[in-house]
């Protein structure tokens, strides 16, 4: 279309019926990804849709939210919402990207600020990173619904995998900044797989309890370390130049 995106929704556009919007809104298929706007007015609509979804996720289950529900909260006509996000899953995918980036940066920033005396071994760094992630998720229901909830489109799974891959590389850099790390081919990949193991356990805990409980957290740390010990030496020398 030639018109600017914020002018697309006109009065003569057919209004999406409530029943139809619910049916489309809960599909796990994504016809296209979110349409990121360039015009200021549409940017505000785009952000208001994300904000409204986050507000709803503070109390509602992710599988119960539809485009129609989001439209009512934002006060936007259904075609406006559908133009930017053709399904509610497209909104969840966008939020998943935002949360993944936030959580990864939070963990990295925390780990980089640790003092040498706080880390006697590489296992402490792993425990500390997982504790930060757990605390952030347990403190934010909306984040947990998006990242650990029952609706996980394949695009979200791929994004989680890529984030864990990036996190694995970043974790290796962190290890190397604190310890003398031996040359182990594929170490960043092993760190990525260890994060995948944790994700699986945490998703199960959230489904059962609505949070990552103490027992599951302890077992996830144990599983993570047990896997990494298949490749990492039990001890690494602390760098003297930190």
C-alpha cells in the first residue's frame, strides 16, 4: 500500500468481529512478524499494544489473551492492532525478544561487577548467573508468562536458542576474565546447551507452581553443573590480574 502506515486504518475498513478476533488471536501460527512502524503515531500505537499486553499478563494467563482483548485495553480499533500484529503470537514473539535481551544483559552486567573474592571457582559464577535470572523471572509475572508459559511458537524457541547461544559466548568471555580457561573446542556451545537444560526445568516449575521454586532451582543448578563437568575441569586457576 502507498499510504503511510498510520493512515491505513480508515472508517471504511471492515471491523473485526469479536468471535473472529478471538479465534485468530489465539492461533500459534504467525502469518508475518510484527510490522515495526516508522511513523511517530504508529510507533506510539505499537508501544501501547506491547504495554497493554504486559499489563494484562500481570494477572491473565498468556493463552487466554486475544487481539480483541488487547484492542479493548488500548482503545484502538481492531484493524489498527491487526495491522501491526496480525496475531497475538506475533506480540508474544516481540516481547520474548525484548525479555531475552533484557535478561541476558542483566546477567552479564551483574557478573562483570563481581569482585574476585566473590568467586572461588567457575561453579560460583554459574550459580550466581542462574540466581539473577531466577530472581528476575520470579519478580515479573509478565516476563515469566512470555518466557516460561505454555505458548511457545517455534520462532520464540529459535529466538531462545539464539539467545542462549549468545549467552554461551558471553559466559565464556566472563569465565576467561576471571579464570585461566583451558582450550576446549566448542566450550561456548556447551554453555549454550547447559542453558537449554535449565530452561526446560524452569518451564516445568512455572507450569506447576507459577514460579521457579527452590527445589527446581537447586536441581537446575545441579543439572547445569553436572553437564558442564563433562567438559570443564573441576577447578580453574583464578586470574591474578583481576
